[in-house]
C-alpha cells in the first residue's frame, strides 16, 4: 500500500461543477502539499498545509491531521483547471512523498 | 524574482551515455531536491542537497549522482543511461528542509 493514496485517479466533469479530490496518508507528517501539473511537466505548488484550511481564489484545501486526510476543492470549475493534481506529504524533514495524482478534465 | 530554473528542457541521449542536468534554485533557497517522474507516475525522490552535501537519498542506484555548488545551484548526473531512465526530472528548492518547495519545469530526458 502506498503511503499516500489519492482518489479518484481520474475525474471528468462539466464546466461549473464543484470538484473534490481526496488524499489519505498513512504516516505522520509535518506538512502536506497540493500540487498542479499541466501537460508538459511543470509543477506548481498550490498549497502547503499543516492544519485547518486554506483558500486561494476558487481553490480550497483542507486537512484533518487526526484522520490523516486532506481534500482539494475547486469551485466553479473551468476547462483551464484541467491538469493532474498531486498530493505530497512531508513525513518529518527532507523528502516529499507523492501520491499518484488525480487527472482532472473539465469539459466546456 | 526568478523561480527554479532547470536546463535543458528536453534532452535525447543514447543508451550507455552520460547526462548532466542543471538546476538553479529560487533566490533565498538553500536546499535542492531532485525527483524522477516516469510517464503516468508520481515523482520519486532521488536525493536532496544542503550545504553542498547529499543529505538524503532515495532508492536509486549509484549511477545517479549529484552536486551542489556554493551558490546553491545543483547538478544531477546519470551514468550508463538505460532506456528506463527516460523520464521527467524535476528539481525543487526550499528555504529549509521542512517544506515551502518551489518546483522547476523539469527536464524531459529520452533515452533511445
């Protein structure tokens, strides 16, 4: 079993829908990252969380440390949100452990 | 303020050759981590450099080596390339080892 599990692996939705991507992890962590990767490779860091909730524009990220679970929400989704969303955790120091990613496709 | 810069962006090499990938960290960051991302997979940790030393290493053979320079920039070297080394190589910098990562756009290496 991977240390970081994301669900769903693939998600297709219509423009305007509310999107939720889930991340569960099995190790103690000091922080959790949500990352976005577009075709072509570049990774953009969306959020770094150690507790609670963060919001940036249409993106909201939450984390429940006790349940070892985090969610990324996208409100009013748009085709430009289509990308792979990756959850990565920091179990202590030094190296990120990545989930497999969720491929999101938003159709117009 | 420039983020993380990686070069080259794309590279094609032949089996058995050697390759060097380069990374300039974000200004103010002193820690550089390298990751390998195979097609359709999540990134896998290769190693991390801090104060010009390798702090931690992932499960990669000795063919993968690195270096960090006094200006915090870093190189990833891969010797005796195999077809399976074809991947996107990502560099991430941070101001310390506890997060705040900034990622580069990656170098896509193709081994033929």
